[in-house]
């Protein structure tokens, strides 16, 4: 799925997504990433929602998002609440959805100037 181009001044945006690849700007990713408008963490380890651990969500705390998105692959899958309690306890909302929906939502929120973090599982 291809997305329309956003204003480059908005920060990193997702240009295309498939079940095996994310395109962010000129960069192609073939594994899970965390994305905020000014930073990409390309070595995020979870490959499936079942692999998510508390430490995977704690990474997001250091990025200071107003809101976090979790893309769980081709279908929406909720991880156990204790794994992401660190976010909700810090007042950071977490929206859980498919990775395709998370990509679209991330781009919209970035275009609105929101400080959003997207944790995207491929």
C-alpha cells in the first residue's frame, strides 16, 4: 500500500507499507521498527505481538510521545496489559491496531504536528 507524500518538514513519514517492508523516506525496512517524527529505531526486536515484553514499551518512554501506536501485523492483537502498563502509568495513551492502520494513523498525526510514536511489527 502506498501513501501520499507528506510535507518533508513534518518529520519522518511512512511512504509505503506491505507485510514485509516499510518505506520511510528513502529508507526500506524489513523488520519491526519504532518511529517518531525525528527518530527511527530500526533494531526493535519483536517479530510478533506474542514476543512483546515490558522493555519493548519502555523504549517508547524515552521518546516522550504524547501518544503511542502499536501496529501488530496483519491482524489486531492485544498484548497482556502488564507489558504496556509503563506507558499508561506515565499518562501516554496507547492505541493498538493492525500495522497498516498504524501506518496511516501515524502519518495523519504527524501531519497535524502531534508527537506520536509508532511501534510497528512486520
